C-alpha cells in the first residue's frame, strides 16, 4: 500500500501545470536584447512621471534608468533599476514604466520579447529652466503636433509677471488678457495672438510676459510636441 501511494504522489506531481514563476522564468529566458536587424519596441501610451514631493522638497533630482522586460504583446512584465540617485525616484520611475504600453519589438516581422531600457528625468526647477533655455528645437526628437486632446499639456517651469506702464499704474484699472500662443517642443512660448484684452497697453505687457515664460513641453506618447496653448494673464492694481 505504501508503494502504491508513493506512485500516486509521483504521478500527481508530474501532472501539476507550471505556475506563474515558471512562466515568468521562461519569458526571461526567451527575451533578447534589442540589436541589429530588429525593430525596437515603440511607445504607444504613457503617463506623466510623478515627482515625489518629499524628494523634490529635499532638492533630490537626477536621472533614473530602468531596464524592462517587454513581451511579444508589448506589455511590461518585469522591471529592474539600472541606476538611480534615490530610492523614491526609482519607485516613481518603475511605477511609470509599468503603466506604459508598447508596440512590441519585431525581428523579421515577427514580435519578440525583449529587454529594453528607458530613461526618466527628475529635474529640479533651476535645472529644468537651464535645460529649456539650452534646448535647440531643431535637435529635439519631436512627435507630430496633436490633432486631438489626447496629450499631456505643458507644465509651467518659470513664470514672469507683466510690467505695468506708468499710464496703467495711474489708471489703477485691473484687466485680463487671454492669449493663444505656441509652446514649442523645447517649452518656449512663441507667436502669441490676443483673444481678449482690456486694451493695447494690457495686450503688449501680457505678450511680453508670456513670451518669457518657460514650460516643460507638452508630450504625446512620451515625445515632446508643439501645441497651441491658451494663456491668461490677470492685472491687479
């Protein structure tokens, strides 16, 4: 009886299906590094990376590099931190990476599982302003201007108060100017047109202030894009 029971246990173990850990291990063994003759994965959707408030308040910033396993359907299945200046930034980068969707990498037209690296930038305001000012739009790998609202809007990095003329000060008249401007792929403001204004003095001052603003540029599918953007400037005396 004991021998018979042992045989049953052996037979049962042999029939147990592979669990999630075994499948993950199999996928890791299958995945390859992107190389010659391959089309790399292409980002389809992403979310804006959250900058942890505590790290930002402490002046902690920098670059996080994440290595990810992307399967044959373009899904992120596993992540590893290659480098990071801070654990909080690393966690935020991993969270953003796992929410991304890709068109899978291909080899000879067939989808393949790959290991792929992505870089996430966490810039403090002064660093971000310096980067925007040094940016050359002609050298940015930009996306096509969006034709719908499916994009992440610009985020202000530097604002400049409008200058009040002597006549405006004497009148002590509050006002509002609404502008439609282009925010380019570097995050600089161009080509402003007045949509609403309390007068020429207000318009001129508002345009001058708006064109000195700096933004983190709008993005679509992780790539910076130029957009038309509405800017409101209020004058309070």
